[in-house]
C-alpha cells in the first residue's frame, strides 16, 4: 500500500492549543442559552490563555454564531484568520458566515480562498460544496444587490407624493 493513501490518525500537536474542550452539543438548535453562555465563556478564557490558537478563535466565532451574535462572531473569525492566515477552518467558517448573512459575492471570494488553503480532499470537498451552494443562491432566487446608485431622486419623488396626498386630504 502506498504511503500517499495511508491516513495519519494522530492529529498534529499544537504547542499553543489546550486540551480539547468538550463539545456540549451536536445539534445547535438543542443547546440551552445558559449552556451556550458557559461554553462561550470557557472559549473566551481559553483564547486569553492561548492567544496564538486560531482553532480556539474559530470555535469561539462558531459559538457566537450559534448564539446569533453576528458582530462577535465576525470579530472572532477575523482574529482567527489574522492569527493564522493559512488556517483552512477559520477561512471556511468566515466564508460561511458571509454566506449565512447572504453577502454572496464576499462569501464566494472567501470560499475560493478556503479552497486554495485545503490540505486534503475532504477539506476541498467541503469548500466546493459551499461554493456550489453560494452559486446556486446567486443564480437562483436571491439577488445580491450592490447599493451604488444614489437614492436622492426616489426619495424626493416619494416626499412629493406624500405632500400631494397631504394637500388633497386637507383640501376636503
């Protein structure tokens, strides 16, 4: 059997990573808010203890996303990417957050970066699947509008219509 096909079951030791924190749930919809708050607090403490661990910051970003705290999630994932720019999972989850927020052009760009960072076929398949979902939404029913046109004329027309309606109601 060739060495290229043999999978190394032992993960690479990371000097700055703590012992694994237990994942308190498998389904994010079944976790209670108190358990989630405790888990987020544990992750924040672990991130303070190990500031160079992109994996911990990625987990923190995902926990904030489950808690529907988009800004903290975005901050944690951006920190994870800045700590380790070559971390596939930080990049993929950052792209997924944009995908969930329906910022599809940015999500596609970030997912492409994640696909470039993929280290094995499983990671590449995950990035490709996410890219496929993004492109399906882009070409399907979701419009990704760029707000580049000024709204001055439509706003003035709308105000004029309101004034005309007000004048006709006062006239009677």
